[in-house]
C-alpha cells in the first residue's frame, strides 16, 4: 500500500462552518477514509488550521525525517493571501500587506517542491477553492458596521478580496507547470459550477460538505494518478 502525505491549512483539514452554532467543526476524516479505501492508499494528514506556507515548509522538512511517503499534496495560499483585518479596520488609509507576500509564497512553494524531490517524493500541488468576497467581508467585519465600512474603504472594491486570493491560486498552477508537478485543479471544478457560491460556507472561504466532495474527488483522482 502506497503512502500519501497531505500538507495544507484548514481546507484540507476538512474544516466547515456549522450554520446553527456559527462555529467551526471538522468533517475531513470521513473523506480521507473514503479515499483510502477507494484507491488503496494510506493517507497521513498534516494540515493545520491557519497554516501559512512558511510553517508548511517547516512541517514538510520535519516530517520527512520520520515519515517518507510516495507522494505529497501541497495546499497553501488561503492564509498567505489573507490580511490582518483588525489592523486594516483601525487604519484604513494606511498600506497593508498580506500575511505572506506573493514572491515569498512562490519561493517557499519551490523550496517545498525541491525538498520533496530530494527525498524522491512526488509533489502534487492543489489550486484553491474560490473565495466569496461578499460573504468573507461580512465574516471579517464581525457584525460591526464601522469595522465593515473601514475595511471597504481600504479595499475600494470588495472584489479585491477575490482577485488577491486568485493570484495565489494562479501562482500555484503556474509553478506546477514550470516545475512539471502534478496539479489537482480544484479551483477549475468549482468555477465550472453554475453557482460556486453555494459550495462555500457563510464565512466565504471554507467549502460546504458538497464543496468538500468536489475537493476530494479532484484530489483523489490526481493522487491516484501520481501514485500509479
């Protein structure tokens, strides 16, 4: 049985927003169990809520010393492309940078690919499910109208959230092509939906249960091909 490691953030951690409680919960293990049975593989999931790619690189580096899989899924960018919204709400006329600048994000992604290939591990890169800008603005505004207006003032256009997030996903696809990596193009499947927003939770960023089905269908197929 071949081994697959997963490195990512809360998306591949299987985090979903429960509308009834307005709290996060995990549903990812059920999908992992299904994929293991379907493709006869062993999956180890090292995804962590809130993880950015610099922490992801350290996780890859540390775990490969004791856990050497045949292939590894890399899914980062959602937290890297995010901003410190409280700072923005307090100082909407100042400049603010994402948690990981795009050039640094790309450099870390290439370092991860290099580290995996040093160990003869096949890298599988994953594009990001799209973000819903309106939902996400409401979520980071925390039902505070003043906070919301200040964030909107800094953004200028709420769709800046979508476009900035997309830049990081596009960078993943570009790096996969440049380095000859397997690409699990989750984003394309979402965008082919007639209403991708219905596949995104009320926080604007995490997939719904139906959305996660798409994530794991794409990921399972790409991983099975890489492990064949």
